[in-house]
C-alpha cells in the first residue's frame, strides 16, 4: 500500500476527477502495475524528487498517483488519510491525531508548515501498532506510546514553567528565562533535553505544543 492509493480511494470524483488512462503499465510513483497516464502529465521539468519514486525509470504514473498528487491539499495542508476519508488538519488537529491510537487497517499522516513538498511520496503507510508521521521531510516514530507521552509531559511542563517554544527547540536560554523558571529546574530540563533535542520526535513534539493563545484560554476557563 502507498499513500497515493489511500488518498485516491478517499477522494470523491468532484475533489479529484479520474483521468483517462492510456493503458496498463508500471507507475513510477508506486512501482505497481495498473491504469496509468503519461508521466509528463503529472511531473513537469521542475520536479526534483525522482529519487523518491519507486520506479523512476517508468514513463508512466498510475491513475491513483495522478489523482492524489493533483489534489492540492495533499501538498498544501497537513493531513490524515485512512483510505476512506482525507482529513485536512491544523496544528491542533495533528496533535489530536498523533495522540490517538488508530485502529484503521492502513493510514498515513503528514504535518507541514511549509506547504512545499508532496507528502504523499514521502509519508509512510502505517498498520497495527506502527505510527510513523512525516513532519516536513523528517520521519517521526510515534509508535512507542509510553515514550511519546513521557516526552510530551516533560515538554509541556517546561512550557508551563515559562520556557518558550523557541528556547525548548534550541536550548539557548536567556538569563531572564532561567531566573523566571529557576536555575535548578532549568538545569534539570536541559540535562534531559540535550541528548534528545535534535531528534525528529523532539522537534515534532515542540511543534505540537500549545500556543500562547491556547495557554491563555486554559487560564480563562480554569483548565
């Protein structure tokens, strides 16, 4: 299974019409044999990700690949797709999807802030306990639920102690923040974060942290 197949299955004809096939051949995107269109109908001369294709030598693209990758929200949004529904996500939606244990047979998830890359040719397809997300161009393994929630709890606590997202990401902490948080608490967090902060999971969780607006709403509503 490939993400383009899941996405194509989830789209209605209105969202992505079926192109007229020129016969059966090998899809350059998936490597599968089936109904295809000419590769040039999907990829122009500016396409630079040929190394990501399953069959880069093929002159054809599968109908599913064409439908999925011509659907603009595959590239222009964060999303979750299980083959039944393609769901566009904002950052809160990505957070909810990441912390949900998915029971779908197959699913794929992509989170982006740049809206420049085709998530469908980079994102993995998950099944069972596996939960790999694509964050920009980095694969993030969220399969270990204890690890996921453990890191999330530590980062959330630091955020609520007054450590901003940028400081959490870089560990470059100004003196006034140290004084606000407390030197002992900051040093304990820094010792935990240093061997982790360059990992894909750490970066992804920092992206998913509540915004200042969300934190203010928590105070207002007494959450």
